[in-house]
């Protein structure tokens, strides 16, 4: 029996990257998985082979009506939602004086408002159940600044504080809320933004393990936060980052680790 047997998970951003990896891990652990993303994906068939009850919705997370409809459909079919993962997100940044307001607003709308709307949509069911686990996907760039990251960093910092407020407001109802703060993870979005840019290696080496992360490594942490193994964990902003925010590194360690 899987460790999420009998649970229903709603995962946004489920077509690729971290969201897809979370959906796949949850399905392998026995959960019914309902995925949602702006774009559909042929890869979803891999999850349906593991969890035949899995479903997929084409969804713009900035559309409150669409979010409510997708959640209502999941509840009508499965009767409950135990886990929410908000992995839908977009990247953009730059120095503030060069950012168009429309670009700034779009990133906040998808990353922060989309997270808010997902939580808002599932909370009535979780309140009725007196239980639930909300897992938001933030970023190490929501914990600290980074050159050129103003727009994205601001949105992810907002996600972290929103998550902490969810933990405060809904803990008395048995609902937990935690944020995962990934380092730089090798996903399609990462490759589209970073690619082969000249500072790619410098970003990699900010991770103390000297590599980028993999989506399934984030999914492993999401599984922990979704499971009963984390039943006393709430309000946490959890870095899963290969040591990215552990401290500063100047190359000294290479003198004694070779």
C-alpha cells in the first residue's frame, strides 16, 4: 500500500517540471492525482498508468472562475481534496528601472495571485474535512535577493509569507501549509531562462553540492509534506537547494575536499 493511499491531490503546473514530478511521485505513493496546467501534455499518460483515476484540467491559475470549476470537478468526482501543490509559475526579472509594469504584473499574477486563488479554491473542502496539506512552491529567490531577480523574487517572497499566514489562519482546523524553496532546478523553465548563459556555472556553484537540482528531488520533499510523516510540520519555508542558502562560499573548501 502506498503512503498516500486514499488521498486526493490537486497539483497546478502539472504538465512539466516540478509539478509533473510531484504528480508522478504522489501517484506512485497511491494518491488520486488531479493535475492542472495552462498547457496540456502527452506525458500525463505516464501518471494515468500508475493512477487510473488521475485527471487533468487545462487551467489558467490567474482565472478564479476556472480554478473554482476545476476544484469543483475534482470534488464531484473524488469527494475530497487532501493535498494541494501550487507549482504553476513563470520567470522574469531584470533591474527595476528596465521592467515594464505589464511584465511585473504578469509574474505577480501567476506566481502569487495564482497561489492565492488555488488555496482559496480548495480551502472550503479542507475546512469541511478538518484536514489538509497545502504545499506551495516558492524559491530560494524568495528567501534572499539575487542579481536581476527583482520581479520573480518579489513574487516568491510573497508566496512564502502567504503560506505562513495560511498556516496561522487554518492550523486550528487541522490544515497544514508549508512552502518549498527550491534552488535552481533543471526544468524546461530553467533551461529556457538560463540556457548556456555565461554565468550558468557561477549559479551552479552557488549550490554547495556544486550541481543543479532535479525535479524529483523537489517531489521527494513535497511527498514528505503531503504525508503523515510531517503531521507536526506547518508554516515552514523549506529550502531544498543543495546548500544554496547555507552561507557564502569562496572556493576555500576546494583546498581540502579534493
